[in-house]
C-alpha cells in the first residue's frame, strides 16, 4: 500500500518540521479487514478486512436454507452459499493506520463458501490513496476454514490487494502497487470470550520496496448477557515494511463495542491507536464509528 511506513516514521523521528498527508492506500467486526485481510477474512469477519479497526459488519448467509441444502439453478443440492455485506466507516483504519485520510469510507464484499470449508471472496473500500493507488482498494481472497478440534476453528488462505483505479498513473512510472499476503488464524472460546490469534505474511515484493512484512494479531469478543451488545479488543504486531516506527517494528491496538440492531444491521464504536509518531488523519489515535449491513 504504499508509501513506506518505516521511511515516514524515520523522517518524523529525525525531527521533520511539517508532515504532508501521505498519498497511499490501504483489512472484522471486522477484524477484516482488510481482507480486509480483511484483518483475515473468515465466515464471520469478511465485511471489513481490517483487524485494526475492529469494524462490525458480520457476514450472514443469504437466506435461511442450511448450507448443505442449498439448491443450485438445476434443482440439485450444490453445498454452496453466497453472502454479502456493506458498511460505512467514519475512517478506514487498517492495522491502526488510516487509508481514507481521516474521512468516511464505503465498503462492501461478497463471499461464496462451500460445505467442505473452501471459500472465495472479494471486498472493496473507498480510499484516499493518491495518484499511484487511485481511490479504490479491491481485495480478492480464497482459502479454507473448518474445525480442527472440538471448539477450535482453523482458517487459512491467500489475499491479493489490488488498486485498480491508479493504473494510468502508476504504469508510466513503473510503480507497482498490488501485492499478495497469505494468512492463517485459529479461533476458539475461553469461557465466555471468543478469541482469535492469527498471522499474515507478505513476502518480498516490488510493491513493498523489496521488503517483506509480518503481522501477528489477537482479537477478543465477549457478549453482554441479555443485551444486543458485545465488547471487543485487538492487539497487533508488525515487523517489516508496514511498521509505523523507525526501527521497523510496531504495535497497534484497539477496544470497542458493538450492538446488533436486528438480524442484519450492526453498529460499532472503536478506539484505535498505533505505536510511533501520531500523524493527523494517518497514525493518530481516535474513536471511529462503523455501521454495517449483512445479507
């Protein structure tokens, strides 16, 4: 995505007097969210690939037919289910960093899953990415999810970040923007608390300046009994290109609350912060709102 976070942080730490707004793009609940990683996109976190914001548009299957009884166009049982989601966020935060320049962003995605656990999906968000990245982030992903033990769910796949509207500027400059990121996570419950730990690793790619990036994270959620409310928490660690400090390693974190407004509508409020210099509408801490609808 991608001006180098590390380069920016090093400049700030060196004492630059003024900071220009970065021209670059982006990722549950989210979580992700992008695909998010979209944040790691899974059956309950594909609405926003953003593990940093803990956004809250939970994916709901289209219709009430169980997945193993889904009927295809020829009348046979296909085992497939299609779900979709849309969300409006007051700031698109990806692992603690704003990719919408502190402005509102419109997001949405589609997921096709099979009863075997395999899935494919896509998710997109408006961004303020500057000319090399255009105004849209598009994430495409595929993977597998399923139970590997009683109460333990595993999810793994490959996510591809694409910036389709920046090509006319990026291509003449021979500037790569798109990149791949494999991901994996394990989810379980700890008493009343739902817990997820995950990893995403982008290997050396031209769009990352020949560097790589490792992201480790944990997400927690607990429902408040007899209410539509739940509380969330997130902690992430970055080592590589996307670090927000000069030494190439940084943490991001967040806490939030969400409310289910009926079967398909969710409202979330989240506090998000990241380690390193606090650049306004980029890496500064803030409280952000998400409203999501799933179908």
